[in-house]
């Protein structure tokens, strides 16, 4: 498959207001600027779709196999100072274009009516929403991210099987706002079936706005707690019943606090792992510097002596003036797992 690039510089012409035109009101001036800015956004989208297709072509060529597969693609990115994250983001954009345009929903000329974020969210939306958005774009209407989100929320709130029939029906009757119901669906989708069923029963008994807000918060806290508890090492050393603990916290209306505790514990453990890694690297580097230095480098030795306060098993770090000049003392002791086991019974 081959492609050609049609270079038409006339389409790049921008109509900008004259900043020295006195008879042009400030409102009209800003309106013209906004239209010019929106035009740039649409050209950015089309350009990034093309770049995504180029990157995908390079990547697919590398997939043909052979020794060192993929190295050429990475080299191509390095030469153009493109990160892998950005490269695959552009490829995703190109894939989205192929799905919408290639699938017959969207006309090629209608792509320029989307902002970049609106285009991506349309590609990720349910097919029914894609159909509505594509029809509007094909009729010449500009598409914004806000429009896509509104339609997606309305569709999700009225059709999601995660919601009780009472909630879906009230949403369809405009008695419940989709902007509140859609986040509820997103949070419920992250939970195991057992937790979903308990929350769905609450919604069924009280299909009102206040209940929706409460259940959304509860589902969010449950999801955070479940995700964090899986990765917290302190919770993996003993036989703990996290499910029962979450139920008890919910009963005493402290589930939000438990979620925050898990989040902070996760952050603390990650910080300790990072601290230990930096502590060991500093020790190795300091030792090499000490061996390289000698009596001819007294100032360097003084610097190394100062760093020695951070290299021992116990060290102190100032918290700064904002903390009243307090100092925190830390002790790092590396323990072998065998040292933590109880002695064998004789």
C-alpha cells in the first residue's frame, strides 16, 4: 500500500485580526483569535495522525523479524528525539483514525472538525456514540471534547448493565443527571462482582442523587483500597482479611480514611525502596572517590567527610527552616530474610 502527500500551502493561511485596528472591539478581536487557534488545533490533529502512520510503518517494518528486531525503530525515534510514550500515542491516534474513517463512520474531510482530545475520546467511546458524533461531524459541525463526554455520559448512564434498572430508567427520564451517574459506572466497573452487588442493592433501594454520590465515593475508596492493598508489602507478610477490614471500615463510615491509609502506606514503602537504593549507590560512589583521592585532595576529602553523615547505618537529615529547623534521624539496617524466621524447635 502506498500513499502520497498533497502539499497545499494555501490551506495553512491564517486570518488574524490587526492588533492596531481601533474600530475592532475586544470581543471580536478575541473571537477571531479563537477561530485561528482552533484551526491550528485541527491541523495539529491531522499532522499527528500522519506522523502516527509514519511511525506505525517504521514499527511494522521492524516486526518482519530477524536478529535485533525493533532496534531500527528505536534508533529512528532517538534520531528524531521522540520518546516511546509519544510514539505509541501517535500510533494510537493513527489507529483511531483508521477505525473511524476506515470503518465508514467518518468521512476523511471531517477529521479536521475534531480537536485532538475529542477525536481520541470518540475512538474510545461506545459504537453508538461514535455513530452520533460522526454524523454530526459529517454534517460540518465542529466536535469538542465536552460534546463527546456529554454524549458518552448520557449513553453510559442510560444503558450500563452495572446499574439497577431503577437508575437507568430515571436517567432516561431526565430525573438523574448523567454527569453524576457516569462516574458511578466507571467506579463500579473497577470492583469485583461481590462488591458491585452490595452497592447495586443500595442504589436499588434508594435511586436518588445523594445515594448516587455516596455510592460513587464508596466505590472509589474500595477500588483504591483493593489496588493499594495488593502492592503493600506490609500487608503481605501476615494472614490478613482485607475484605472484612474494608467491611468494618465501611460500617463505621471510615472507608475513606482506610483508603487514605493504604495510599500513604503504598507511597511510604515506595519512598523507602527509593531511599535504600540511593543510600547504597551513595556508599559505593563515596568509597570509589575516597580510594581515588589522597593527601593531595584535602578539599575533596572534606566533602567526602561531610557526605559520610548520610552513608552510615544511622544518619540525620534536616527538614529545613519551614519545619522549625528540626532534624530527622533514620536508621537503615539490612536484614537477611533468614534472620526474620523464628528459631527451629528443639
